């Protein structure tokens, strides 16, 4: 909403006059025809807002999940708000969220994307953002079979082992060079995670590549910025016209240029990477990769290939890093719980290094993982869905053409479902008050037919990394960082990178 306010402050009077006329016409339409509309007596309670713009001014901070959670305390777990011309139904409890994602899936299976996400995803040409149709079923089957399913993860085990070994080696080097200095955990983790994502998507690590359209060679750091950092930033850039579709004709040039530049840079870089992979295949150098499988389908356009391969890179590089960084923050902040995890690792593994074979026996580690998902949901709000037929949720009538926002943050911070939800307490899952199935109550990977395909990989990478970090080193926060919990971007990434003192264990 800051973008909308800034637009009003900097726009020419003629354009503002045009907007005013458009809003006036829309207002007259609402007044004249609202009375003719059949009112449903059983719709969810509505949060009061202003005429025409609805509740937009109340959402000016880019942390709607927190605002939604506060409203839930007053209006209940399901309510409606107005975002300009659209009605948004917000779900804030586990029960009603699962009802929407599972029982009523057929009525709300369509994705609703902002203009920014539409541009960045080439109009839904990805598994995560596509509508539930034949294309979605095809590409989700491809990514599970060849990359993210249990069988594929066994074949890709070597990549993960190399990743963890590299991180430990880099950590040891950093400590030796500056034994008393703080370690930037994000830099340590994200570089190797990005390397892993490139190997899985393209079959090899990429140190640099020449991009003809840009006329220059891009380093790995450049690649990370273009393919991960910029799109994640652009995904939360608000085009105020999303809220007022009847004003699409009013220009928003500065916003359009920014998003189009991000999308164009991403596109030409991915095109260069794909062309290089094709060249290697022609020379008999191609290795097994997700891209190689997609090329074998022979039915996908260049836009499809670019979007699907980029999806693997950005999703593997971002959300897993977010989860792991928060887990290490909490362990460094809570030395008693860090010691408890270390003791479990010693009991299970003895003097052996932790491997993925040990993970099923490390119950407290499993609790650390799921408690971090609960307290720091990597995607606080599930991407919006569109109601394409009248349905019911939580006992309320939900009209067609409404939008649905599932607020996982509010679900996981609900005092009626979680005791002391503000506290990060992994042992809550070991106290007998929760069934094993409650480990998945956080819904961090969604539920139903649109559940995240990458849940197995995220769990393996995060858990083995945490275990190896704690097995070999003691972790302590930098003084003053105990309460630094602000987040940024589309996911719940920490605003400030985690910096910790790390000491090798004897």
C-alpha cells in the first residue's frame, strides 16, 4: 500500500483527475447496483473499511499476516475484507484452512496472482503458481518423479552430502582465519544451497556465464541476485491497479519498468543457462538433470522451460535457507535446547558423523525442525486462491469470485491450538499432548492436492545441516541479537542475516 500512497503524491494532476473520475463512476455503480444484489445473510463477518478502497490503508505495512492475526482475535478465525474492488476471505485457523485446502479444494483450486507475480512467473507457467489443470498435473508429476520425490531424492543424495561437507569445510576455514569473530551464517549456507540448486536443475555448478542480451559475463553472485534476490523482492512490489481493475488504463510506468526489468533479466539469464546445457548435450557432455528431462518432453515452450527450471532454483535457494537460519538462531538463543539436541546426537551417533540414515532416530531434531516451521512459517500466507463457485467454509457462505487468503502465521500462533505460541519450544511435541501427526499440523508445506512437492528435500537438507552444525560446534548469538526477529520479502526471511559466535566442540 506504500506504493499506492507514493503514487498519489507524485502523479500528475491530469492523471489524478482521471483516477478520480474512474473512482466516482465505480462508486456510483456500487451505490446503484448494491441494493439489487441478493445479500447473503450467512457470509463471514466483515472488517470495517473505507468506501471504494476498503481496508487497504490498514494494510500499508508489508506484513499482512500479522495484521490478519490481530483481526482474527476480534472477528474470529474467518472474516472478509475489501481490497479495493475485490473481496478477500481470510482464514486464520487450522481447521478452516484444512477445510479449504482439502475438503473444498474443487471450489477454490484456482490461483490468484498479483500483477508482479504474473509477470515474474510468465503467467503461471510454474508448478507452484499454475491453476489445477492438466498442465499442473503434468509438471508436478515431472518434478516429483525426477527431482523431489522419495526415489529421486535417493539418487540425488550425493549432491546433498557434498553440500554439507563444503559447508563444514568453509565454516572451519572461517573459524581458523578469525577464531574470535562472528560468522555470517546466511553467507555460509546460501552459497552452498544455491550451488546444490544449480546442480539439480542444470546438472552442474555454474561459476559464471556470458549472457548475450546483457552483453556481459555474470558471476555466480550476479546469478544469485538475478535469479533469487531480485524476484523475491519484486514479488511483494504492489501495483495499486491490482486493487482497482477498472483503472488498468491509468499508467504506472515506474512500477512496470522495475518489474519488467527483473523479469527480463531473469528470462535472458535462464535462457543462456539452458542454451549452454543444450550445447553440452550436443557434445555428449550432458549429465542427468531436471532440465534434460523437460527437454525430452518436446511439448514445452521456451517460456515453460525457463519458468520450470527457474522454479527449482529459486525455491531450493530460498525457503530452505529461511527455515535453517531460523532454527540456528533459536538454538543459539536457547543453549539448554542446543545442549539437549547435542546430547541426543551423541547418544544416537556416538563418534560417527551424523548421516541421513540417523535422522529417523533423532526425535528431538525432528521436533526442532517442525517447531521452527510453526514459529517461523517460511511462507506466512499461502498464495491467494480464487473461488470459482459458491461454497461454504467454517459454516459461512463464500460467494464465487471472492479470493481466499490462508494465513498460516495466525494458524500457528493460535493460543487455542498451541500453548504459549510465542515461545519456540520443540519439546511441546514430546510432552504427550500432541500426536505424531501433529508434527504436520503447521501446514508449512500446504495440504491436499496442492501440498508442496519439495517437503522431503527441505526436511533432509535442513535436518542434516542442523545436526552437523550442532554436532561439531557450539553456537552463541552476538550480543544484542536476541530480539532481532524482523522479517523481509515474500518469505519470512530475517531482516538481518544471522551472525553467531561458533566454537568447535572437543
